C-alpha cells in the first residue's frame, strides 16, 4: 500500500457541489483535508471556448486512496467530464505527514 501523500485537484460548478463532494470524502476518511477556492476557468468544451466561475477543490490524501477518491468525485459530480488530477507530494513536514496518516 502506497502511503505517500498526494494532492487531488478538481473543480465544481458551485460551492454547494464542492462541499458535498468534500464532505463525502472526509466522512469516508478518503481525505485528510479539503480546501475550496473560488476560481474562473477558461476551457474548450464541444468545440466552444467557455468561461465559467467554479470552485476548485484541493484534496489532501494518500496515493493508495486515489482510486476511491476519483470514484467518489465521479459519482457525485454533475459534469460529464470533471477534472480529477492527482499530483505527487515530493516533500511535506513530518508533523503534517503524521497528522495525515493519523486521520486517513
């Protein structure tokens, strides 16, 4: 089992959806922490350039839990193709690592 930390990034159309996803991840102990940030996104969708206000989820978890995190996001997300990106954490303070290990 890979206990290395990772950060999963996703976006949601609004705060309510973002918090519903975050609360599900936290209640299932799939995330140690979820942060929410208001952002503006520009992207291509169905051959059109789109601009939307969204909420970014910054999810701290373990690499071993990524598949379950992704499945939870996909299950609760209204988008046809939600962003779900996993970024490896190269280093973290020992205190933060210990805290994350204790809650995950």
